[in-house]
C-alpha cells in the first residue's frame, strides 16, 4: 500500500509534538541536511519509502499509541474515539469486540449476556527468553485475557537481566516482526533478539565506539554526526553487561508498551 503522508503533515506533526528536525534525523538515521531537503517548502526531494514507513510508524504511535495502522486509519480511529469520549484505544477496541459479540448472540438469547465461548481469546505463541539464565528453545502457547489482535506472541523471561521492570518469570506481549508495517529498530525500544542462537529481551541503542572496537571493524560511521559508533543491546539491570551487536542484527519481536499496560 502506497503511503500518502505529505511533507506538510510531517512538519505539522513535528510542530504539534514540539520536536525538531534534528530529532527526526536521529530517529531515521538521516543527515540533518537530508531532512531539510525532504521537508523544504520548495524543491523537495522525495522521501525514500522505507524511511517514510518509519515516519508513519512514529506518527501513528503518537496519535494512538499504536503504530501498526496507516496514518489515514489512525486519524479516522482517533476521530471516532474522540467523538465517543474514549481516551484509550484498548477500551475502544474492547467495547467494539463486545458489541459485535452481542450482535452475534442477539435473537437467540439475552443480548446483554455474552457467552464465554464468544469472548474467549485465541491462544498465541509463547516463547522463552534468557534474561541471565539458559532457557528452552521450544515454543508453547499462551492464553491471553485480552484481545491483543493479530501478530502478537507472548514471551516468558528467565533471569534478572531485565529486572526490576521485568523480574524473573515475567511474561510480556510482543509484536511479530513480520506483522510490523515498518520493521525498523528504534533506539530506546525493547525487542526480542536472537544472539548466538538464543532469544533474549533487550533494549536497542547505540554509543560512541571505543578504539579497540573501531580497530576490530565492528563500528560504523553515524550519518548524523560523523562519529564512529556501535550498536548495543542493553539490560535494565546494571549488573549485566551490554552486548555489542554485530550486523546483521537478528530480532523477532517488538515490545509495544500499549500491549503491556
């Protein structure tokens, strides 16, 4: 599906959220001058499709806390939520599911009674991630208590590397990489990575490269500031060392905060 976000809409979004073009350059990995050319009032250069998808994801995340809709869909849903007085997308979608369930049962029984079989949510895959301890690579199934939508899976952590936010034994919901309209790694976000054949939940980020890392050839030159940097996978628990990510970075899921409230 072709994305139809205009440079004017992107600039209006930046202004509304009180962000500048430098911030957008940091998020997209583009040079500041390139951003200026994309959003210039005249003689604009076209924004590459992959970058445009990333910007759309960021815009939808701001609009709904849900980056998987198109920007046009997000605007339409936001308008409907505002008209009905909803603050939470989850509440809006929940009530829509219940209303549809009642519609299915009307005529055969009391429309106010929704059978468990109608509102029961289907099982989703359950993965296991190392958070300091070895884990099984098997995939089980998890019975959610909410309708998370398509493209989700559960992940149970073993170990304390993501404590205290996610202690040993925690189960979180993630979005499958294949289900994302813009499957790009975003700094500061949490993903389920595969490192040396083992799944691990970590925060993706970058930092300045050390001399030894530059000499070892595992650094890259940032388009934003021209400095040598490395990509890292970080734990929340400071007792666990960072992991220097080497290309290609293998990851299978993204932690969406709105699914884990």
